[in-house]
C-alpha cells in the first residue's frame, strides 16, 4: 500500500487535471470525508434579474458588490452557470432538478403553472425534510403555482408578484406569512421584512439542519429608491444592487453571530440575465453581453453562481465547468446526505465533486429552453431547435453563426454531437404544447416587441448617419 502522503498527492494531481477545474480547487481526501460527516445548513440566495455583468466579482464595469465578492473569495465562482431566460422556469428547475419540458414549467405563462401544478412534481423541501431538515422560503414565489407550503416548505413568507419594495406599489400593500396576509405598513421596506424573517428562521432553528430558500426582490423592477438612497440619487438601479449586496452581508454577519458560518453552505445565484432596460450599461471590460433576460442568447441565461462553505470549499477558486439549474437539487441532496425518492428522474448532475475539488466528470452540455424554443450548448458550440449553429469561442459577448456548408471538421463534429443530444432529449415530445409558445406573459411579450422596435429604429438611425453625404 502506498503511504498516505503519496496517495493524497495522487488524488490532488487527478483532481487538478479535470477540465475546467483549476489546480487550486483540489483538496486532500480527508477534507472530503469531513465535509460529509455532518448535515450542514443550506442557504440558497436567488437574486432577481441579476446578470454576471452586475457583479464585480465577475468583472462588472459599473457596479460594486463587495459582500457578494466576499462570498466568492471564501468559496468557488461558477463561470459558466446557466439558468432559463425567465424566472418561472429557472425557479422550477432549482426546486425540481428537472427541465421545463419534463415538468411543464416552460415559461412564465399561466398555462405553464397549471401544467406543473397537476404534474405531481417533487420539490427540494420534501427531499430535504426526509433527511431531517427544517425548511423555509422567503420572498418571491408567484411565478410557480400555489404557495411554498403546498410544495413542502415548513415556513414561508411570500410577496405578491415580483419586485416588491414599498406599500405604494400595485399589490405591494401586503404579503403572506404561513398562509396569513400581513400588511406592509407605511415606511416599511419589503426586503428588510424578508431579511427579518430569514434571520428569525435561522435563529430559531440554529440547533438543527435547515434549508433556507431566499428569492430576493432585488433587482427586479419597479426600480425604486432604497432606504439608503441619497435624497438626490439619480441612479436607483445602482442603489438597488448596493442594497441587495448589503442584505447578503447582513445575513452572513448573522451566521457569524450565531456561530453557524462554518457549517452552512451558501449559494448565491441570479435567476436569469439582466433586464433589457439595464443591459446597455451592464458591461464587462467595456463590452455588452450578447442578449439579456427573455432571450435565448448568452446574456439571457449566463448568471452569477457562487458557492461558499468555509473549510470545505477551497477559497477563491473558480471553475469553467458547465452548470445548469437542474444541477442544484442533486448537489444539495448530496451535501445533505438526502436520498432522491425512488422513481424521481432528475435531469441534473451533482456539482459536489467540482465544489470540493475531488474527481468528478465535467458536464458535457447544458440545455436552455423557453416556451417552445431551446438550445443545447457545450464548451465551444451551440445548436438551437431551429438548426442554427454557433461558435461560442467569443461568448459571452459574441455568438458567431456557423454556415451549414462549413468544412471545418471541429464544427461538423460539434454539430453532430449536439444534434445527438437534442435527439435524445427530444423536448418537443415533452410538456411544451401549452400557451402561445413564447413562455412569456402578454405584458412581457409587448415589452419585448417594443424593445425590438426600439433597437431596429436605433440601427436604422445609425445606418442613416453613417451613409455618405451626396
């Protein structure tokens, strides 16, 4: 038998050789065993409409997020983390570990809600409760049907709709706590009430394993002043990002106060790309991403993904391995040592090997869908349901179309490989026939058309100004 130091060195070398995993990610086998010796708490913070170009840990030019950045420094930054382009499908994937064409939650439309409601899906809280966890949801839920309690959460606070901050907003004058309506009083800030609920929950349950799902209001519109906005502030959007970041920091301080930080895994993730109105200034290195929320482009689904677990996840690491939102349920289940119920067919793959730095096969592709449109993507290529094929070496800024008649052998092989993936997935045979196929609310459809018309007008004006004077 080899001496233990030699064995550990071999394991480190193996882990460091994995594609997309940096050498610093590798940790000795004994630390892996220690990570599984107990049931850690799990907090899943889900920011709304926050893209990678809104987080300074990802190189955002125009926004600062020091507390989120601190999470990244104490854990791992997922550089290729993909959501659905809209919030409803993303949230369903997190909680079920299954793609929208399997659950029926293909969009934000009411028809999708009806399909998933009647489908008998099993969500995260039921999986974790069977392993001895107490569970809570605090924040946005309405894009998924019923209430969090109906899906297995022990406790919940639920706002009405998205982006609720003050009681002056439509449907902003009350929220629901464990089935009871509670008024939001004058001067009360809804994100602060959510934070108070979260702190109360973890304080009461500090001596037992807990799962806290925390879908924030920030930074979904309406973009309004925050309690910290200066009287003369002219940039409420930056103010909202700053307040979101502040709340993350406050929650981490509470974990420290309760001496829970070492035994708590914290996920910080965005639910989809940046909203269209803020895409222009959401840049990295002076460059805007391709697409935004609601589009099947890179900027519609590439989101921040940070996981922090002090003493277990090597600090300050990054991975370029592909991640999609179906991966969160099997990952959290493995962390919690919870069994996947018999007969529950998951689409996701556990990330635990990548998080802790031991040998794990990289995900070869991710699937992104909205309504009756979708694509599959690997580290280099992207293929849509319409047969459009793209070279993604310039992503997230450029997606280069590859002509069907290309003679590039790498491109031909990439297309064939992704075509085989789509054929095996066969999304069109799933639960996709409901709604109008866009996966969007009527109001969102109108806004998308308005934005498209605005872009066309801007392009026409640019061409006109560039035309030579006769």
